[in-house]
C-alpha cells in the first residue's frame, strides 16, 4: 500500500475502492492533527504518488473557493506586505451568493478559465501563490470521509475569510471590496464564525481538525 506518514497525526494513503478503481483515503491518528498537518500530508502524498499536471488544465476552469489561507499565500501579503483583505480581494475575487450566504471565489475570465491560468502553456502562472483548494486537489477519486474532511476545511476557511472581510469593511465604513458597490451590506460576520476565528489569520494552519469537524465525521476519520 502506498501511503504517506510524513507526520504522525494523520495518514493519507492510496486504496482500492472497487476492483481496479484506486483512490485515496485519510485516517486521523491523533486529536492534535491540524489543518497544516493535513496540507503537509497531502502535499507529500502528491509528491510520492501522483504524476504532475503538465499539459492539463482540467480543473482550472472550475469554481475555486477562496480561504483565509489564500490571503496568507498571496503575493500581496507575502511580497507587498499588504494587510487589507479588501484590496487583495478586489484583485483576485468574484463575489457570488448561495441564497444569502456569501461566496468568494477566484476570478474567472469570460471563457471560464481561472484568471491565473496560462492558457497557452496550460499551467498556473502563480504556482507559489495558488490557493489551498488547488494545493489539496488530487486527480484521484477520494473516499467519502476524505471528501468530507477536505470540504469542511475549505468551507470553514472560506467562512473565516468572509467573517474577517466583513469586520474589516465595517471598521473602514464600507460594505464592499469594490469601490462604489455595497453588495455585502446585509451580511453578518457572526454567521461565519468557526474554529479558524480562535487565532490570528496567519496562524490558520494551527487550527485543530477536531475543532472543525462534527463528532460523527471525527469518529469516521479515526477508523482503521
Ligand atoms: S489535477 Fe488533474 S484535472 Fe487538474 S490539472 Fe492536474 S491532471 Fe488536470
Ligand atoms: S490558481 Fe492556478 S492552479 Fe489554481 S485554478 Fe487558478 S490557474 Fe489553476
């Protein structure tokens, strides 16, 4: 069995779902497992197991949710020392609503491609600054619990980005990250609180997975 145990708090491993159908699964080994451990393990699994994506841009035409981690990965934060979510989002984000829920996703070109995709070379033009969703996407089927864990991390980290944006906008007397718009006037930051709120934004990786998952999913993730 091909698996990665780069850290001892969780394992990500190749498994056979049905005859000849391989995918990956995740098992939690310790209550101390964090979002950063998850990212490290999936990166190591990709390095050990997956072919690279050269010549394919299949998933760079899909919706890519933005998260608080992506602000910290961004060129704006890392190189320009920027500290305003609104300034960064004005450059990188499309705003949508699912019902009343705010959805921040990466900007797309009119043809549906991510705005960072180099369409000629079929590769990411900002590999070092790509999103958490891009970093944790493996071109393999995943188990139900692996899918649920990735979903809960990304959704929670997106909610934390929305919450921090709404607080920043309120402090600056604004209701949108685009000048002259007010699309976020009705949104309430309290609706987006989760465990990512318990530490400064740059410490997102230290968020314990146990604080993001409900009891049922956690029990599933602990199973052998
Ligand atoms: S993850 Fe898969 S679909 Fe996406 S670019 Fe790589 S090979 Fe293509
Ligand atoms: S950020 Fe890069 S890897 Fe992610 S969807 Fe855009 S082009 Fe693709």
